[in-house]
């Protein structure tokens, strides 16, 4: 049976208010009194309810992270960086998956608001985030977006240098003598559109015509990594390899790479002898292949860390009535050259 604060007070020979002062650090008490209280807490195994304590202070100390697709390891790493940063400020993270469905995303946000979270970090399923205007109208809390740009709701954002990273990758392939370069992405969203634009920019700059047939996107379904092996990108890659004379393939993210690389392996296509290959993202298994895959590395932990700082800064602004312009911070990517091109 759980002990109560009254039992702690009785055992320590003090008032309930004094126990509260000691546990919450809200008022100085004599050292010997504090020791009696803490001895009683330990003897009774009294458990402090941090949620109830925070609610009394007008805050929950909870931040919600609404993730578009948890099957993507990238967002797990973002969550790690976010959680680490929030913990430094005494906040805990609630992680919830939207499975690339806007209706689920909206329900997730609604449930988190009902749980009185102090802030939200969102990787949106679609660009249209105008619904937040209505949901937050009577419940204003800070919001930060990661990885994908929102439309219809202005807030802080943390993104990678998507266009620059893709541009660097394709420039590298062109410098290696390739002109027939294809691009595959797991789905078409604002992030993949930026990477596709970097691909096009590098081709245009080199005077190479952009072939629309060489640009392919998968569907918007959220499926497991295993299902991506023979999913939409696998089929696109198979079509590109069997019906077009491509000499290089640039994959837009890890999920696309799962399908594209599976196809290359099953067709016994040698990398880089038969086709050069570069991928955006640098998943842990890219160094386990033969050859290891050249990658445009993102830094998801850093994206989460910066988003956490933004949320904590906004919470301070909210308390102090400060209104600052929204921020967009880009985290630089880096090309890591290995043996696949």
C-alpha cells in the first residue's frame, strides 16, 4: 500500500507543509528537520508524483514528439538527440507514431494536448499543417518542426541541407564521368523535393538534360524496413535498370536505399563496376556492404538536439511574454566517400 505525505509528516514529527517544503525545495528548513523528513521518506518508501507536482506549478514537464514514420531509423536518432537535450532542462519526451497518415497525426496531436504537454515537436506527414491553428487557438504552446517543412502554420524548423547534399552527390558522380544518372526517393514530400532539386541543379549546371523518366518516387505508405526491400522503389529500380541505360543511381534516403540496393543485389549487378551508387543518409549498415556505400550523411541527433533547444527557449519566452521571429536552422550534411562510386 502506498504511503501518503501525511504519514511522512507524522513519522518525521513535522507538518505536511514542511514535508512539501523539503521535497519541492520551495522553502528553507533547518538541516535537522530536512534530515528527519528524508529519513521518513526513505523508511516509508514514499514516492513523489512528479506529474502532480508539475501540474500544481502550471506545467507538465512533458514534450510530445509526433513522428511521421517510426519505421525510419532516422527519426529514432532524432528522438535520441531530442530526449537528451530536453532532459537537461527537466523535461520528458512522449514519442508517438503517425504512420504517414495525416488523420493519425491530427489525432496524436489532439491526444497530446489533452495530456497537457508543454510543447510539441512534429515531423509532419504532409505539408499542410493548418489544422494546428485551430487546435492551438485555445491551447497555445511552442511547436518545432523537424525534417519536413510545414505549410499553413508558422513555427520554428530544423532541417538538413537537403538540396546542397544532393547537389554534392550528383556533382561527384558527374566528375566520375557519369551522365545517365537516376534518382529514386521513398516518397515525394518537401524534403525529397529539395533533394530532387539538388539532383536537377547539378545536371543543369553540367549541361546534362534532365530526363523526367530518371526521377522516381515511391508511395506514401508507412511500411517496415523489411517490406521496403521489394516495395515501390525496388520496382522503380528494376524498371530503370532493365529499360534504361543508366550508369549511376542516387538514392534519396535510407528507405529508398533498402529497395534499390536489394534490386541491385538480386540482379547480380556489380557496384561500382556496372553501376555507381550514392545514397542520402548514412545508416549503420552502409559500411557492412561490399563495397561500402558512399553516402550523404545527415546528423539526426543534432537535429533533435537543436529542436529541443528551440522548444526550451520558446517555453522561457512564453513565461516571460516574449515574442521572437520564428527560426529556420539547417544542419549541414557531409559526403562520405566509400567504394560504391
